[in-house]
């Protein structure tokens, strides 16, 4: 019997669950492994350090007791490339590319190669689920609405990755300033400065900024591509995050005004509860939607 109060550092938890570091991180992001905030001493109860998490012993015991552990857990978080997704769906990679650009299903991870090209990875379970749910899109002509969108250059992959990642991070915090920092993290610096006019607020948002992704960028081209994935750029997406950042800041100012005490060296330069529904995925057999919606 495990001690319900005992928690493990993430490295130890990954070993107990027989997961590699990257697999464990994805399992946490997807909610397959429940974590709790950790204090400054690495244990619950102290002042929380943004981003630091621990895993309750009872959560590890629950997962270890599941039938098929650890293979069943690994299968739920297995990711595939575009080519591998095509093999699972029984269609060509080109068609998969068009489906993903059109937002039919979104990526969960990415990396950037040395040439600056973003390589997207998808959950195998979501790929097969989509193929079973939408057999009409596996063959035949591309629906007119989808074809027009793709011909105009639309690509929903980065937007969907951002919306998923923001929702994951929002679900991990009840702190209003941390929630605001999550929204600010995907906005360009000038947009954050426009919404958060107070330099002390921008400094706080910068200190609380979460890690959206950890990707090796060996070349300037790779670094530029990485930053593009992290940052909202299309007008409707930027406006949606601006509006929700403004709302989050109003809540934070009202609930925790004491957090705005200026640090010793405040600067005016800035970068970047239930989580909202960040995206209504378009259904190409019915209608399309270009804006995330707030539930």
C-alpha cells in the first residue's frame, strides 16, 4: 500500500512507469499521468515554483495496476509521423498532409530539422480514430470547402498545436497570474505590451512564462522556425488570445493584486478557471470554423 502523501520527482516517476523522458513528458501533457505542483524544496507544501511538478505515489500505483502495463500506457501516447500516419490510415502521405493542414486532426509534438523544417508528430490513437470516424475523407475528391482553404495557403497545424498546449498548461494551474502568463506566452511581445500596459505586470508575466516546448535548434533557420510555431500570427488567432489575456489579467488584478509589487529591478520590456475550448475543429462534411471558441 502506498502512502497517499508521498510524491516522486518526475525522473523517478518516469523510471517507475518504464517511460523514456520524452514519453513521460508527453504522458503528463496529455493527462495520462496526473501530477501536482511542487514546493521550493521539491515537495508539496512550500512556495510553488512555476513549472515544477511531482507525481503522487498513488498515481504511479494506479498506472502500474492497469492491464497491459506498461505497453498499454505507451500505446496511448505513441506518436507517428505523417508517413506513419498514412500507413495507419491506408492512404498516401500527400492526402494526410492535406488533412492535417486543414485541421482535421492536430499534432501533439514537433521538432525542427537542421534545415529549419518543422516535422509534426501525431497521436496514433487520434489518427486511427479520425480514419474510422471520417471514412469519406480517406478516398475520393477533396471537399470544396477544404480545397478552397488549402488553395489559399491555410495551415492549421501550428495553431492546433498551440491551442492544445495552452489548454494543457491552463489545466495545470489555478493561479490567475500563471493562467495569464500561459496566454501571454503565445502572443508576440508587442501584443502583450498592448494588453498589459503596466511594466510591472509584464515583468510578472515574463517571470511566470511557462515552457511551451523544448526543441533542439542547431541552426538559425531552425531557431526561427521554432519561434514561429510558438507564436500566434494570424489576425483572428492573435485577437482571440488578446481578448482572453485581457480577461485573465482582470481576474488576476482582482483576485491577487499583491503579486504586483515591483521587483528590485523592474523593466518595461516584455516578452512573452477552467480552460476554454481553444478550437472548434472544422468538419468538412458539414461546415468550417476559423475561430477558436470559448466554452
